[in-house]
C-alpha cells in the first residue's frame, strides 16, 4: 500500500466545553515535523518541543482540538484509501481531587475524530478542517509538555497526515 504525506499547516486549539475556541496553542507547518512520505520522523531530538510554562491550563470538559489546512487539495480515492493521522502530544495531568500529577503522551488513538474519513473526501487547499479532539476527563487539569527530564526528547511533538492509496 502506497502512502502520500499531505503538507500543510497544523493547529492545536484550546476549546471550552461548548466548542468555543479560547486560544490557538500551537501553529506549525508540516515541514517542521520533518519525516518523509509514509515514514514519520521518529527521532524525538529532531521534532519541535512544547514549552510547558507557556501552555494554557485546560480544565475538565474542555477540549484540545487538532486542525489542519492543506497546502494543496488532497483527495481520498473512493476505494481502499483512507486518511491516516499520526500524533504524539506530550501532556502533564493534574487530578484536582487527589492532587496527583502525572505525564502522558497523547497519540492518535486517544483522540476522537471530528472529520471522519469517507470515500471520495477532499481536503481543500487553504481551508481549515477540524480533524480530531481530546476532551479532558472530570476532575482534571492539563498543560502541554512534560517536565524536562531530557530536554532533547521529553516534550517533542509530532503531527502528520497521510493518505494511503490502495
């Protein structure tokens, strides 16, 4: 199965529980995430990093939304093709009830799809599309990034969108 990387601009958006955008947390072009067609960059030292102290605090029921704006039209064929998402987003949780803090790395399977892949779907150049969202569970707060145990790798992020061609 062949795979083609889709180039464009990525955004991480902080939204409240009513889907009202509160802030754009991050905006980067796909070229900053490196990687090649069908082969995302896996060396965390080469990926962009989050600065945890600059991240807004996301509270329970708020959402982290991933949006994408392609540089050129990207079509998904009617048979056997699908958009494939690859995310790696480090976060730090705080449980408000217990006070326990822990680090986690969100990946594509942690997110719910907003724009579900369908046959013959086309992403139009220059138009933002909301791809995925993560809703914070009850009694929790979250900031983006990890406590930097190893500054070269801990808070590295990756976002990539491919279309697999049958």
